[in-house]
């Protein structure tokens, strides 16, 4: 919904207040691919540390019901670069602490396939090319070109000959060499300009060579809910952020559980936002834990897979669940099953309760006006993941 009915009973009341104090209008691109966030921490010395990323799961437009940790769609290198740039800008402004940057990936309307170099076919193998040959038996082994070689060494800049080698060249050959060296540097610089990060993060919009673009739509200089969930995720799952891929890898639990493969040590999480389950206030903590455990909801410490409560407020019927698994789809399915177990427990207690202990009509009206996210809406948002 556009306005919160607790503060404004209808849209007219909200519009009247907006015209009086003003409002912020956020642009929204078309063909959105993913709504991601990069979370960072700014130290007092100005250093910026990227803690991780997340991706929103929405049941309604701009209503976040759950999140993937880390993100499943979008480019990690782009998000890492966004976090570093924004973090340096915030540190320069004197900000210290946590911050989150919301980044929206969308289809680039100016994408031109002609800018993308066509992939070449593999060079056919020469018959006998795999036969080992002694270099001493090669026909032209001792022939050498009088000109110095022009090229780039691995991990180093462009090769430059010594001054004595340049003085030994004729003037005409020296001019040709300088021209070839300039062309080589221009080609190297153009390749760097066409990097994916620069193509997507161009200040004038995404480059036609990139099939997608991104917008920074919001910056929260605070500890957001998604950023706060990174800490129980890494502690419970014994995980750390892989700076090369942006994925969460097990620190030591994978080796003890017999998971030595790099993919098997990767963990994904799906966490719901704090949502309301009608009738949860009628269930005790012991009864809730016993009921969901009988439905197979638990956490396996040997493989670091399962579900845990990150928030449980029975008095106000609020809960939030974090599910960890080896793939995003499995984590979303595990979270959906956990939410279903909570709803089944509430329904079972409601059937066992007497008519006097059931929720009254005024309480139903209050819950309807609160605009609070419900567990049913979280399940609806998770079902959209399985359909995409």
C-alpha cells in the first residue's frame, strides 16, 4: 500500500500531509531484474568493509516479504564496486558504522548486440600437436628477430626494452616501434574501459555494450534488518564471505562433515521479515518448539543446514525465520515449510481453544488496519520464487 493506515487512514490524509511537509519520489526503471542491496561497514579510520549482499523477495511491488542472503541475480563485481565507492564517499563525509545501498538491476533499453564481440570458434587441433617435441630439435630454434618483441607479460605492464636496445635500432625502425607501442597501449586502455563494471556503472547510463544496467535507488546509513541478519547467518552456519565470488562459504564445518567440494561448502539463506501469525499469542514457547520439531523443522549442526528463529515475539504474534541450505531454491523451500509449520501450529491451537479464547472482532479489525506483514504473505512471495 502507498500509505500506512496506522498513521493515515486513507490516501487523502496522506496526500494532505505530503503537500504540507513534502515527500520524496523515487524513480523506478522498467524491466526490473533484481532488487539487491550491498551492506558495508565504515571503520573510524575510514576503511570500508563489504559485509555481504541481499536480494529482496516481494509479494507486492516494493513490499519486501523476505530476502536472499547473498543475492542470486545481479553482478557481484558491480555490487562490490558500488559498496566501495559509496563507502568511500560516506567515509569522506564523516560517516562511521553500518550502511546499506539498494541497487536495482534492469534490462538495458539501449543495449546494442553489435557492440558485443562475437565468440570465435575454437581453433582446430593440428594433427600431432600433442606430440611432445624436444625444443633442441626444432628447425627454427636458433633464429631470432632483430626487432624487440612488443607485448605484455603476464601480470605486468607492457614490455619496454632497455635504452641500450633502443639506441641500437635505426631511426626508421625506432619510429615504427614507438608507433606500435602507442597503439598497443591504446588497445589496452580501451579494453579496460569496456570492463563490465564501467559499462554498467557509467554516470550517463549503462553502455550499449551491456545487456543490463543498475540504479542506486536508496542509501540507508544505519544497520538495516537484512544487514543484521548477516551476523546470525555467519555465526550459526560457520560461514564467511568469499571476496572473489560474493558467496558464503563454510569456514571449517564443511571439512568435518565430509564436504570438501567447493560447491558443497557454499551456503545460501532465505530470511523472512518480521511478520504476524494470527493466533501465535495463544501458543507457548515450549508448545511451539515441540510442534514445529515434530513437523521436521530443526537445524543440523553437522551440515549447518536448517531453520532458526531470528525473532520470536509470541505476545504480539510476531516471528522471523532464517533458513540455510545449499542452494537458493532449497533455502526458499525450507523457509516456506517453516512458515507453514508455524501456521499449522497456530491453527491447531485455535481448534483446541474454546470459543471464548478465540480472537474477537475488534482485534481482527485492529490487525487489518495495522498493515503488518503476515506469514501468509511471506509464503505467497516465496511461491513466486518457484515460478520464475
